[in-house]
C-alpha cells in the first residue's frame, strides 16, 4: 500500500536531510515524499534538491508566500498526495525504520482508519533512539472524542491516516490556531467517529527545540482552550460547562510532563 508522507518545512536546513533519510530508511518502501516549503530563507530548499537527486520519490512543492505555520503546507501536501494512506512528519523529527510497516500491519489487523504512536523525546542533533518493542506484539489504545478533550495525545509526526478520509478535512489556517491546528483537526475527526487508535510504543523520535512554536505554555493554553470550546459547542453546548475542568486538566498535565516528570 502506497503511503504519501507530507513534510512541511521552513528554515529547516539543520535537520531536514536526517528527517527525509529516516523516511528513505523505512522497511516499507512503497511511499512518496511531499516536502512543502513555506518560503524558507536559509538553505533548506538547496538541501532538499540535493537529496532529491538520489531518489525520485521525493517531491518538492514551494509555496509562493510564507503562511506562518504548518497548516497550509500540510493542506497542500494532502491535495497533492496520491497514496492510499497519508502520514505527517515535521521537518525536525525522525521515524523508526519500522514505523510505516508496523502501523500498516496494525491498521489491517484492527480495521482502523487513523493511527498514531508514542514518541521518544530527545534534544540536540543526534538521537540515541531505541525502539521499545516486545517482539511483534504492540499494545494499543482506542481514542475517542471524550478522551481527546482532556489532552492531545496524538503526536502529529506519528499520524498515519487513510487519504480518502483526511482529504475531506483541512488544518485550520487561522493564525490563532498555529501550534494547535493539529489538535483541532484530531478532535474533528474523533467527533465524526473516525476509528482511531494509539500504539503504545514509540515509533518516532521527537526533537525538543528551545524555539518550538508550541513551547509557550500560557499562550498555548489559551489556544487549547479555544479549540476545546469550539469542539464542545459543535458536539453539545451543555458540555461547555466542563470547560474549566478540561482547562485545569491541560495545565496540570503540562506541568507534570514538562517539569515534574523530568525531575524523576
């Protein structure tokens, strides 16, 4: 089964080659790579063109204007994809060599349309990433609208989704949704009862960067609150009464995962 891999880029010269190579090193080799550049001002495009010479499956799409976030590049990738499945990968993250193979196998076994996985977080240029596998057995967890309201547990770089499904949706391009456009879309899919599961093993290495657009916690919390409020209003207006509880849950979990857990 062919997989279309969408990689949005903006000034990603430092990591883009390693990111693309992590796709080229997949055990499942039936894929295309769609790199959508958001008007980079460094050598990102140069490095992409260089690696394109080694593999015809790599395609570069250059946007005419900078859009200020990954939503438009991802939407553009979706529109140009030809695979039966579509996967997202940020320009600074890395995939396990078995990532696509594992997800496609589980998708068939569990009859689901959307899969994600846990991540291995690391800092710096290199990752000592080791897959935490237990033979060929993987534990999975079903995701739904209610569970996703309490926390976005879907790392975008781990997502694999059927293209015919994701093609009916869009990442929100509004500036107020930058860094939460993915969460808003996952809630929309869950609300529409798309079959979603999470593989409870890390299939990707997530690079933690100091300047990441999702790191400002207070600003991020406000955006998350907006996303949850709109999702609740579409689902059931009475559920908005639980908004303070959901907001507090987000804050507490953020403190735990970013501060307390690091100290353990």
